[in-house]
C-alpha cells in the first residue's frame, strides 16, 4: 500500500473522490457503505461518520486508522483498507450539552438498555414514562423520564413511584455519548466495542 506522503500519489482531493467512489473488487458505488466510529485524540468516542468523511480525514492526515473493516477503497494510484475506527490527530473540545439534546424515545430506551426501570423486564415494546407525572409538576427532562413496560406504566398511572410502591431500579440521568453513537449505528461492529466499553 502506498503512503499518502509518496510523491507519486497525486492530489489528496483526486484520491478522495476516487477512493470514496469505489470499493475493492472493481464494483462501483456512488458512496461506500458503512459507518465509521470517530474517536477524539484522547480515544474518547465522539461521533459516527460516513466512510467518505472518514477517508477524507485520513487522507488529509487529520485522523489515523485504528481498526480496519472489510474490503478496501482504491483509486488509480492508491489502495486503502476500509476504515472502521479512526482517531483524530488533534484533540477536539466537545461541548457537554447532553442536557440540551432533544429527548427522544430511542435515546431514553437506549440509555435504559431497553429495560423497564420498574420491573426489570427487557422488551422492544417499552413505553416512555414520567417518574413524576407532568400533571403533578414533573418535568420532561432526562432526570424524570424512564423506560417502562406497558403493564408497569398502566399500574403506576398518575401516581409517584412511592405511592404506587414501584421503586425505580436506577435514578434517571442524562446519557453518555455512547448512547447516541449506538443510536446512530444500531448494529455496532465488533471492532467498536472495546472503545465504547472503555468510555
């Protein structure tokens, strides 16, 4: 594999266009498939990007490839193994704005590991429930919304957990960045796991 620093490689922009438009084996694709996990310089997971974006970052030497996926990208003068995990060369300050991130059903269920926070039942048919009902002054923030199965949701109704004798398994709080990464890529590649678990 030729290095990007080799004088005969050609312009970075030409290589990006060619690499991002082809996959190994001669099959042409308008865009290479797959998602790439982006780590900060500190190895903290911060984002998921397209294969094309990851290729641009690597060719511009703004990121390095830590894990490779299946297949390869190639242009006339350069062959590059498909990136699966990349790490930014320079540290990027990431604003801690999870309190302001839009709360969605998917995010709440992912944060709570698809488990009812009252009975502990794992299910794909979970609902989102306010711990302190809105009719009783409860907010719609991360600290007052949990995943709940339909039977527990009906049983609790418009009561507080203590009134319904339904204690929470864990106090709800804003999710970490890995929750949003798992939502962006529901099928998490095995190569990502070690970086997500360490976060």
